[in-house]
């Protein structure tokens, strides 16, 4: 039966409308995977010696002390980026196939995920180094086996909390509190976690604890999926009580106001869209990495503008890259109506402009670090409104990714959102403003650099009608390709 499942997914991949995009992406992702493999290999083979030279602590004990944060970060990374492999399950439920077989295959696919296998390139070289350093063989193998068991345990744990955001965020907040308490020397949770992880080496019999943890997590995950694997409940769309919002004041703007009302309701009612708001808030603080001098590598002058672009444009990038995918569930119906593309595009543009202005106003706390820092945010905001707002709308025409509004999976992007055209559009989004600022500070001073970036945004705003004409033309050209892509199930 597994052979038939593999055959179905193979056909699904090659027959999909996005086959060419997927192939290009697979090649790109292969190079990304090789990069991470090399990084993990280097980290696994060199971390022991780096710690030995940089600190006075025993390296293996130091690793066990902070390995808990390694796993917490792994869980966070999985939650946002690891997509649980699924089948098109509904047709299979009409066939004489055991539910356990479907669940076993689906969960088994996750074991072979890159998110699991990449950890082998860290822990195995580290174990080899420990053996070379004359650590006990049995203890090293017990510790290595335990680490791998925990990796797979967190894999199934991530699947289990996929639909339970409250559980995930509770865990993250808990460890942020622990990290803060440790930073201020109030409470050190690693004192206890270090003792546990090191005991996996000192007492090999304790490997039964990770084994038991893995079996329990797998059993719970398996039971959860099996119990919800039926049409009338497990796969049914949840019905929730509708809540009305009084946005009648937007009606005075005509069709534009109608689109704005729909977008505001979409953002406030759906899980995926709410995640965009969360990301926008996080981007407000992203500039602290570049504007405070906290990181040595980001002290170059051009990084100030780089940070300013993301501080003011967090919503613009995270929302704009998926226009019109936000409307994918009813895009076919919308295209059958007498709707002008110009009004549709304008509503998205105005929404991004309004939120960019609000973000810039909130970001005024950067004045604490100096008026030049906030001036960088203002200049970047003007560039975002005058240039980048058009570019993300243009990129949306080439992004044929239907969005599940009730899931926050792939909140930071989707594989189909990346293709040659969208990647090339990164140049005017980031490279050009950095180049303008660098030219200004090279020939004149900081203020001139800010002025160059802002003037580019003002020029773009002045050419708004021509920009909309070009974007509208491309959207119309890609209209039927987009409709066909939104019908795809894979």
C-alpha cells in the first residue's frame, strides 16, 4: 500500500500546474540544503574545540548546559517552516484502506524530513570528536542515541501542536522567561537540564527515558490523527460564530472602500492573516540589530537603511507578496464579477501604505538611539511607499499560491512564492536603496544618503498611475494562469 501512496504523490508532483516552479525550487533548495549540511558539519566537528578555547568550562558539559535551547529553537523553526506531509485524504476514505495505514505513511514521511536529517550532521561529528577526546564509548553512543531520539520526538511534537498555537506560544514564552532569568542571574534553568543531559552520558541506562518519550509522543500523535480521520468531523470545515464589524465609514470610498473592508475583515478574522500582523510587530524591533551596534557585523552605515526598510515595511513585505493569494478561496468568483483590476490593486496598495505609515509612527521609539536612526526609518518608509509597494504587488502576479486562511503554516513565505522573477525583484527592493544611501554618504554625508533614498520614493509616488498601468496589465495577462493554479490541490 505504501508503494501506491508513493506512486500517487509522484504523479501528483509531475502533473501539477506548478511543476516547472517546483523543479526550479527543488534545485535551489538542494543548494540551500547543502549549505546547511556544511554548516552543521562544521559546527559539530568544531564546537568542542571552539568552546575549549573560548571558555574555561569543560566543553561537553557546556554543550549539555545549553542543548535545551538548541531543541527549543528547533521546535520554533519547525513550527513556522516544516510543513507536515499530507495526502489528498478524502478520496482515500471511500476506499478499503485501513486508517492506520494512511496515518503511518503520513507520519513516516516526516521521519525522513530534512528538518530531522540535518541534525545528524551535527550530532554524529560531535560524537566522533568526543570519542577522539577519550570519552567513554558506551556513554557517547548512549548520549548520541538519546539526542537523535529527542530530535524525532520534537518532530512528532511539532505535528501535534500544529493546530494548537496557544500551546506553542506558551512553550516559547516559558523559555523566553527562563532565558531572561538566566541572563539576569535570577534563575538558571540550565543547571537542571545540564544534569539531565549529562546523565545520559554518565548513566547509559537512562536512554530508556528518551525512548519512552518518543513512543508516548508518537502514540499520542498517531491516535490523534486516526481519531480525526473521518469526513463528517475530522476533515470538516469548522463552523464558528460570525462576528460583524462596523466599517460602514469606508463605503464613502466606493469600490475601493469595499475592498478595504474585505481586507480588514480578512486580517482580523483569519489565523494566517493575523500572523502577518504578528510578523509586522516583530519587524518593528528587527531594526534593533542594525541600529544599536549590538552586532559587530551590522555596524556598517548601509545596514541602517536595511534595518529601516524592514522596520517600516514588515506588513508591506509579508502581506504584499501574497496579493492576490489572500483572495484565492473566492478568486474565481471575484473574477467573474464586473470588477476593475485597477480598483482591486489600489485597495491593496492603500492598505499597505496606511499600515506602513502606522508602523513608521510606532517606530518613533528609535529616536532614543538618535535622530539619524529615526531619519533612516523615515527615508526607508518613503521608499517603501513609493517603490516597494509597487514591487510587492508586481511580485504577487507571479505568485500563484493558494492560501489556507485558517492555518499559519508557511507564514514567512511559501515555496511557490519564490521563482526567478520574484527573486530578481529583490534587487530594487533592497539593493537599490542600499546603493543610493551608500552613494550619498560616499560623495557627501549621511543626510544626503537619506535624501537620495527618500527622493527615489517620492519619484515613484509621482509615477503611481504609470506603475498601476503596468501592474494592471501584468495581472490581466496572468489572470487565467492564476485561476488555474488556485484550482490545484498540490
